[in-house]
C-alpha cells in the first residue's frame, strides 16, 4: 500500500492530481482545465487510520485502472 506522497507522485506522472478532503479524495485531470475524474469516500473522516487506508487503497486501484485505460 502506497503512502499519500507516493500516490501523488504516481498520479503526477499521468498529469493527474489528488485532492484530499475531510472524508475522501478526488482525482483531477490537469490538462487545460482541472477536471474531476473520480471521487472516493468511505463516509468517515480520513483522520481515522482505517478510513485513510481504505481510501488510499481505492485511490491506488483507480490510478492503475486509469493508466490501463489510457494505453
């Protein structure tokens, strides 16, 4: 499982950014406009270790799928 910094670097290599908020994360495409692609939340605060882990695992899976689709 990757850390948030590792996920941000991984996303950046595909011109994507991750915005983390209180209860989840949104992946944005950074071409000409900042377009939201995917939002992920488990309904709890990311301050909880288990919620943070669930969202990070989901973000990592989505980033892998977006990369696969792009090819």
